[in-house]
């Protein structure tokens, strides 16, 4: 019985999805421990993790609660951070092309990690595999470790001392780094770094992430990508349509055909 697909791109997508799932899931220990420490019970903590399933929004919500903020402020902050998932949905929806209950399942696991792995793949088939492996993997491991953190509480100490927060960031960097080769991507990344660094001391957590996304949107609107740098699309071979063209018109010896083809060279 074959566990992994045979296609190299699909196998790479599975490996990336699993590694990102493990790195992200482990950090769920921190949320479970902090949520209970902030006064949120075990049941509400697990409900947040299972239903909201957005790490940034979850941490923001318990952060406001832990600081004695109002429920309205907590919900508003978590909702604001969750808006980025709407943008992710617009990116992955054309890749997945799912309907019915699968669309609902895809919406639940459309997060930073599943989107990053999906868009990092070279073809749509590998993108779909990477999305589902990462989304489902993170969902299972995140909730399992949230439960562990909530049950163990202070006995685990501060998970940041183990480097788990850096593990998730390192996994993202490994995915993003190969995509920074074009000069345009480097410019966008540099501007995003400047914007987030400037905002971090003055705005609530999560806002700098939205600002970084806004930078990319503005650059795309101001300087749209030229058609000359659009990646080539694999087109069917000409032989597939040979039967649809009369022989006298398809002949390469025809001067008219040579003239017609000249501009495309």
C-alpha cells in the first residue's frame, strides 16, 4: 500500500505540509496554557480552538481577556485579525475548486499555513495536496496540543523558552524564501518589513500583519505585473489539433502560414 504519492511535486507538498503542521501544532501548547492562565476555562478554550481555529485571533482574544478588556473589545480584535483569512480564501479557492461540504471544510482550514504551502507548489494538483495535508494536519495537531497545554498549565513552563514560537516562523521563512528571487518580490518584502517594524511599538498585535498585506496590495495596484514576467502556461501540443485543420492550410510550406506565424516568433 502506497502512503505517499509517486509524483515528486506531490511528495514534496506532503513533506512540506507535515513539517509545517508539526511546527505549528506544537505552539498550540502555548495557547492552551495561556488561555487557562487568563481565566478561560478548559471547555471554552477548546471551543475557541476548534471553532475559531485561527492562531492570531485566538491569541488576540485571550490577550484582551487577560488584560481585563471587555468582551466586545476581545471579539472585535479577534475579528479584525480574522479578516485576513478572507483574502486567503480568494487565493486558494481557484486552486481547490471544491463545492458543497468540501467547500465548508476548506473554509475551516484556510489559514496562514495551508495557504502558504498551497501557493508554494509548482502545479495545481500539488497545491491541492499541500493545502489539505497542511490544513488538516495543523487542525489535528494544534487542537491536540492546545488540550495538552490547557491540562498541563504551568507545569509546562513557558513554551517560548523551548523555541516553539521560532519554529513556526522558521517554517514560514523556509516556504517564502524561494519565492523572493524576483526583484519585485524583494521590494514588496522589504516594504512590508519596514511597515511592520514601524507599527509594532504603537498598535495592537496582528495589525502589523494586516499592514504588510496592505503593502502587497498597494504595490500590486500601483505597479501591476507586466505580462512579460507572467510564468509560462503549459499549453497542449499542436498535434492535438492537427485533425481539425485542413492539410492545405496546416502545411508549413504555405507562404501565407509563414507570414501569419512571423509575428509570434
